């Protein structure tokens, strides 16, 4: 069973793909802001179970994207430190 949005329409793959692309183009700061907004929405508890589940899924995608970006930066810092360029970091 697919989740339905507020308009009652099923959330299709094309919408999920657009959200994935949107997540990939946002800065980590934007993603953190979006996560804060999602958390506030979930904490209000006014959404249906299906809407809350969609929010939860979106939040997980955002957390994974943030984690991947932070891992990438951490690897870059390690490389710089190994090369002696990041001694002051």
C-alpha cells in the first residue's frame, strides 16, 4: 500500500525521485533545517499515520545524505592531515 499525500493522491516513484534529487542538491545546512522542520511537524502529531510515515521516510533519507556528506568531508580532512596540509585543523 502506498502512502497518500494531503491531496489524497498516491505518492509515486517520480515524486520520490524528485525528493531524492532535491536532497542531493541541498546544502547540509539546508538539510539540517529541513530535518528540524520535519521533527517539529512530527512532534505536533497532527498528521495522519500515513503522512507521519512519509515524513519519517524523508527524514531518514536526509539523515543518510547528511551522514554521507560528513563522511566525505572527514575523509578529505584525513587526506589533508596525512599530506601535512591540515596540521592546524
